[in-house]
C-alpha cells in the first residue's frame, strides 16, 4: 500500500535528507535550489510512503489541472534510493499517485525522468512504469555528452584552435567574477540570439552561494579581460556546462576550445563519468540547432536525450 502526500515547507529537512540518499537525484532536487524561484511556480511536490516509510519523492508544480515534473528544473521524475526499491515498487508508486491525483481533480501529468547519465546506480524503473501507464513521449531534446572513461578526442580544427589560443596568451581557470562574465554573456546573447540568460546575475550568485561546490564559473581571459566563459554544474556523475559565451575577441583567439579542453580534462581527472554540453534544441525538441550540435560533436560529444512524457489520468 502506497500513500501519497503533498510536500509542505515543514518537511524540508526530511525531503533534503531523503534526496541526498537517492540514486537518481542531484543537488537540483534539494529545496535550496528548487525554492529559489518559488515565486514563479506553485509547488505541488509529492511524497510516497509505504507503511509510513518514505520511499520516493516527485519534484513537481501545478498549472491548472496539470501536474508537471517541476518546470523550474531540467529533469525531475520520481527520486528514490537503491535499497528496497525495484520495478514493482515503482509501479505501485506510479499507480497510487495517478489515483490520488485523479481524485484531487488533476487530468494530466507531464513527467521528465532524470537522464541516466545522472544516475549513481541504474534507476530506469520509472520508464517501464510510464510505458505500463500508457504515457506518450511528447518532447525529446538531444544533449551532447563525452564519456570521460573513454573520451573521443577533439577534431583537428579544435586541436589547432587549442594550440592557437595558447599561443595567443589565453588563460583559463575558475573565476569569482560573476558580474564581469554576466556582462559578456548578456552582450553575446543579446547581439547574437536576441535573448537573455534565464538566471539574473543575482540569482546565479545566490545559487552559487548555496551550492559552492556544485556551481562554479570558469573563464578565459586575455590580459585580464574576460573573453569567454562557462558556468559548470557538478553533480555526482556529470560535469554539465551551460551559459557558454565568447566575445568577438574570444572567438578570434579561439578561447572556448582551450577552455573546454581544460574543463574536460579536469572533469576526467576529478572522477566524473560524463561531461555534458547540454541540449541543442528549441520548440520542445522540434527544432535542432544543427550547427551547435555539430560544434559539440567536434569536441568529442555524442547524443544523450532528455525526454518528457504525458500521462492522461
């Protein structure tokens, strides 16, 4: 018998302690990360109990009559431990949750499982339970990842770019100059893509202060000037890059090639299983930025998908 309850702020310590022990959770599922943008989403996270023992949690928010795997997170899904949890338990959790949500007036669930590269131990029981529940794949985004135990090398062009950047005096490393890099990032996004970062510099600094070992900034500089940068999210198994940008000078000096060479080598030496460049899609996966995915593949990455499913209750 599985009992479903709605998360409340009073359960933060219980939630965080449980998530820290889950085999398919990351720091993104800690409440200090989830709740930083609580003003944007109506949290409706679920907690599943078996004989009063917490067995799984689902980061989620509500919009109308739809429950979403939390829209403020890249991935979510039911999070659970390794022990005493198998496909039969997941089936029971999924079925009990569906019945509970239907009784609460919900009509649809949008579910984003945690991609397998983030698992500390195999944990795809939810994919089977989704199949049995008649879930439909509604979104598929492709990311590009490097298997760090056997990395595919840079292509010739990027190898030359690394050497060129070194000759040009580009220096790479960790940085604390968030404001300086955000100025470069905002300028690049505005001029080249007519967009802006999802996080403001104040928000990313807040998250960095809460998770200093997980969220870090790395930059490429020339004579002290920031010409390129990458924000890294480090989980148990993955070094994930985002907010990648290079100024005109950085592009001329091939700064990103050298910065990624540094980051991939460092991530491998630090024991991470994958280096993930992030997705190259828009319009819920329907549009592929072919040039971007080709650039990432030339750095040694290959495809990993971030899927989203829909369940009609």
